[in-house]
C-alpha cells in the first residue's frame, strides 16, 4: 500500500484515549475512547475494556455519550455517567454495566451536572459536581446577577455564583450536598477507610483567592476541619499516605502563580517540604493537538503502595515518577514521550501516552517495562508520510541555550528552497517536544518548513528559566528571533517567505512580533492577548494572572501594562495577519483579537478575522470537528496566499 501525506480529514480517523482505571482485582483496565463525528459535529465517547491476561481490548458501551466512571468494589461492575438520554438538559444520568456484557442499567438521575464519581461501598457514592445555586433576581426577566470574581470560566461560560460541591448519593435516591455554599472544591481525595475526604479549594464570597487552603470532611458527621487556612499557602492537591497527609503547593512568594510546587507532609498544621531539590512543573506541559477528555493532572498526584505518583515535564518530555516520604524520586517511564493520563494500582501503571510521532495508545508500565497494549492509531505511522522533527538549537543569551526543531516538507527535494512557518506555543509555561502535532504535519505536507522552539518562559527547565514575569516581549522575543535567525540560515529555507503563528501566549507573541519587525510576510494570531489593561477585568483569570505575570496592576503601574501590550505597537505593523478567535473564549476573550484586528485595519494592513461561534479557548484541541477542520483550512489558505502566490 502506498503511503500518503496527512490530510486535515485524517483528524476524523484519530482515536483519543483518556481516563484509564485499573480494576480493584487488578485483572482489567477500563478507559475511554473518543472519535470525531463529523455528521453530528461532536465527539463520540465510549468505554472500553482491556483484559490483562488475554490482552483483549473490547468496547464496553455503545451509545457514544459516555463520560466518567468508577469501579464497584468487586471489580465486576462499572458505574458511569452518560448523556445518552438527553444531551441538552444539563443533568446527569447514571448507569451500571457488568463486565461480562449486556445492557447498561439506569440506576439514577440527578438534576445537575456532575464531574466525578467514587464508590463508597454498597449503594453509596461520593460525587463532585456543579452546585446550581443562582443569585436572586427581582423579576422573571432574562438577565444575570454576579456577586463574585471570577464570574466566567472558559468552557463553562458565565458561571455567576456557581461552585463545585461534594455530594453523597445512594442508588435510587437524592444527592445530598456535603459542602457549604461558599466552598469551591478544586480536588478531593478519599481516605483508605472511606470515612474522610481531603479537599483543596477556597471558601470565599467576593474574590476567589489564589492561595487555597486544605480541609478535611468527615463523612460520618458531616463536619469539616480546616487544616490549612485560605491565603496562607496555595494547596493544589492532598492525599493520605500511611499515617500522614501529603500535599503539593507553595507560598507563591518566589516565582508567582507558575512557581514549581513541592511536595510536603503536614505536621502540626504546617506543610513541611520533602522535595527541596525538585524544580519541575508537576504537570504534562508537552504540547499536542491530538488529545481529548484527559484528566486534569495539573499539580495533581495519586497514592498507591506506599508511594506518591506524579507526572512532571522534564525538558521536552513528560514522565511518570514515584516518590516516598524520604523524598526519593524514581522516574518510572523512559520511552513514552508524553504521559497524558494514568492510573496506578499495586505498583502497576495504566498509562495513556504519546511515543515519538505515534498517537495515543494504552501502555502498561511495571517493573521498568513499558508495554503497549492497544493499537488504535498505528495506521498513522504505517500508512502516512510524516515529517520528523530535527533539532535546531539557538541562543540569544550565551548562558541560555534554547531547544528548537525544524520539520522539512514531506515532499522535500534536495536543492529546493521552501517557505517556512515559525510556530509559537501557548502558556507560556508549556513546552514543545518531538511528539505528533497535527497542524504542523499538515503544513509540512503542504510544502512548508515548520520550525518551533522553547524560549524562556517555557516549562521543563526549572523556575529560573520558566519565570518571565514582567518580561513578556523582551527575553522571549529575543529568543524567538535568535531561533528565527538560525532557521533563515538553512539552505532549504527561503528567508523571503517566512510566516509566524501561535495561540494564546503564542498569539500574544505573534501580535508582539508584527509590531516589532517586518521580517515575516504573513502571520496568524490565534486566541491572542493584545491589551493587558482590558484583559485584567474581563478574562476568567485576568484579575490575578495579569498583575502576577506582568508584575504590575492597573492602579499601580498602568504604563507598564501598556508597554507590554501589543496593541501599543499595532500602528507599526505591516504584516498581513489573520486572527482566529472564538466567541465563547473567556480565557483570551474575543475583544482581545477584535482590538488588534481593528488597529491593523485602521492602519491599512491586510487583515482578516475568523470568529468561531460556540467555541472557546480549546478550539484547536477540543473544538467541534467541523470548526476544527475549518480553522485548519483558514490558516493554510492564509499562508498559501502570502507565502506561495
């Protein structure tokens, strides 16, 4: 069979995996498999089962509307949430299905949306979900009332007074709320005897604090003890280990909200650090546009077999690690390039990961061995011609080397020169690696050299490298331009046909670049930031992200915020620019793109804006299939217009 180039529509054939969970008896792994459905313009999500003894993978459910799940204690039944009955009503229906097969049986319906479920034994479950409490309105009129900040959330819209709460649910009964109206639950962990729950998340009424405390809920009495008060320490995750409480967090006093957190043991109400030498972000920061539905691993960890298990980004890869109370860290994965999701039981890990240019598969990690046990996406490497990233290092500061890569066109011929696209990642505290990136493979298939790097501010190299607070548009810009210099020196790159693009922070840098240089012949700015002053009062994170990252606030140094705003320099821009934005993006809100687009139009610069309706900040990674395909085509056509014609 002849191998072909990747096409935009290949996105519809990909399988995205998430949420692996090993059964209590250790014999099976349940996980979710998602695929794009172009006709319905959504993602089909089903539960699958991997049998460890036989190696069999088989679907467990078939409706395509499945969400999260939990094992019942005997390991013979799965309880899961599904929208199969009525996807639009915003409620939650629960079902149980036996591992042996058969029809899923309804076991209850809740009048609000839930986000997780844990079995407590018998017919009792612990749930987390939306507390649908609304502010009082004076009349039956169509309006909203806010009394708190933030008042919106990307992917959720205007959230008003809503909180995430914990509930007790018994099959066939009503859910009973356990947490107070003002507590907003971030994460929770159940004690081994299932009688207590550790809760991270703040209790607030007006402005949500960035330093959230730690509480313990007694499931028998309903009482909540405050172990660490809000404001004193930024608790991110906590769990029980032996007779101790372990947690991640920091005081945020050295490197702000993006500071690499440490592990602590709680002693007499005070967090005692056990990993002073750990200087890595506890997250998977490796960028990829081929994930869907994965768990939130940001600063999270899990406890199993007397160990703490966590993922961190180390350079250009993310790995699974274990940690004991003495502070000893062991890297548990070696060959998997990106650990996207995982579950550990009995020192055996079920890992959803990316390996090289292969898309997600399920792996078993045990005793130093990494064994792939699924084959959903093997065709992408066997049937398609892929461009392999080649290292290209650079530096603008002699003491600060920058990792970078180039991808040659898939039809590359020696002696020819090609247009090039510089791609800038979001964050800024994320990182490019060498894993598959669909949009970059498409550009390579379209005849472009694709180049990307990890400038200062990227994750994976420690706080001193990661921290660019108050420096946006300075050292990072210098690093990207130094990398661009190296790209232009390549004999197969046509320096007169260079483009630049990026999303979120990458969109900010694209906006900044077109106001500071005319070396690029076309730009595509996606879900961008253009004005730090207006962002501070509109974005769901703006009220704390802007003063933290810019080291200035509206009231104490508005001139600094304006200096770092690309809009200030938009009158200098000459680069034709396409703006990609979504009307429900509450992270880098639509007005940011509109301000920059208006400025370029007023100054006679060729520009265009595409506003995707009903999409949010995750358009490129989790947007609806039709919109994702349209976005890819709009970007490619823009670059073709200015870099090829």
